[in-house]
């Protein structure tokens, strides 16, 4: 599989200076601003985390192409600062298939994650490894994987399988989703776009597939937009930004969602609608028990949300 150049920015334990390998492009400048903004946010708050989630991120930048990477908190023993390894692909993702990015980028992210976990001991060894690159996005494979996953029958309610809950907790998540879709549909500009966190079910062991499904569902309300995607590991969750993400957003995804205005679908932040109301019936239609497929659930969500 062809490889893309790997760039690095941030702190690693073996080196006292900030590492800036392969920077200079517009995509790299975007990554640097985002990482520096997260560090500044933690510094102002006086609460830079010693340990944080590792996140996988992807953005389609206008006129630049795709940038995708892995970011985590790091330190040289004295100073703490996020470190990120990332790739750039000047080609735009194919057609209206941005939701496939979590699946297509899985091989790329795995390679970048290995870079972030490697106990580097010198600039020379790091530079040589970066030159070997990371795999390109596998769009064709992602397309086939997603198509098959949508059609596969599930032994239980698709909503239950996706959110890992039943009863009122499942209804709260459905209510939150419909509210987020309403808000995104009402957005008049990119700056008014929603930002939403979705818990991923570790028991399913399908974080990339589930992330693609959620982005697909959310993207239906803003087909012209390609949101920034972040997938965190601790806890497992997807965060999608339809507005331009800033430093506090990266800090929030790496540590605590409370640091930025991000709606969490897993939290019961609104009252359930009255039984028998139109919205209550819409929620019940999503949560309805019984076997089905993700494709059926996707069509139900689109129908319920007025797509």
C-alpha cells in the first residue's frame, strides 16, 4: 500500500525541545494552531492533564485536502504538551463519502498510533521512521466494509446495539440526537454548526464502523459540510465538529468535555417529551425493540428527522 509522509509536532520524553518534523504546509499549520491552542487552554486553566486520552482525528480542509493524525498528552519530564503524528493527502476524499473516513483511515491511524507509543531515543531514529510514512486511506475497502455492515442483520434492536442501552437511557440518547439534528439543520453558517460527542460501545469492538455510522447520520443534515472527526480512547467516544474546532475543543476531547461547548448524546440533558406527543412517538420509533439492521436504523433516523 502506498505511504504518505508522517509529520510530528509536540513533546516527546527523550527530547527537551519541541519537535517540529515535516511542518511547513497549510495543513501542518492548522494542526500546530490546534495543538498549541489546546496547550494554552490547559495553561490558562492550570489543569494540564498528566495522562489523557489518545485521539484519532481527521479533517478535510478546503483547498488543502485531508489531514489525519493521532494526538495525546506527552512530557519531557518537566513540561507537558500534546504531541501529534499526522499525515496529509492533497487529494479530496471521494465524492460525498466523508462519513467513511473512520473506516478508510484505520490503517493510517494504526501506524500513527504506533509512532506515538514508540519509546524513541533520538532524533535520528525518529526522523528515519517518519520517512517510511504511513498507509494511505483505504477508501475502496471502507466503502465495501460499510455497505456490508449496513446490511448485516443484528440479533437485537439496532439502536440498543449502537448505544448499549435500553429503556429511558436509550430514549434520552435518541431525544438528544433528534435535538442535535434540529440544531444543525437550523444553523445558518459554519460557525453555528453543532459539536457533538457520542459514546462508543467498547463491547461491540467496532469503534471505526460505529463512528462512520454516526457521522453518516449527522452528515445527512449538512451534506455540504465535512465535519472534523475525533475518536477518543479513554473513554471510547466520537466527537464531531460541524463548526471550526478551536484549541479548547481539542483540550476537551483529550481530557474533559466540560472544557468546551460540546453536546454529549450520552448525557440526559433534556427532559423526555410527554408520552403520546409527536416527538415521543419519533423517539419510540428509533428505540423500538426487535432485530433489524443498521441500514434500517439509518433510514428510520433520516425519516424521523425529516430527511
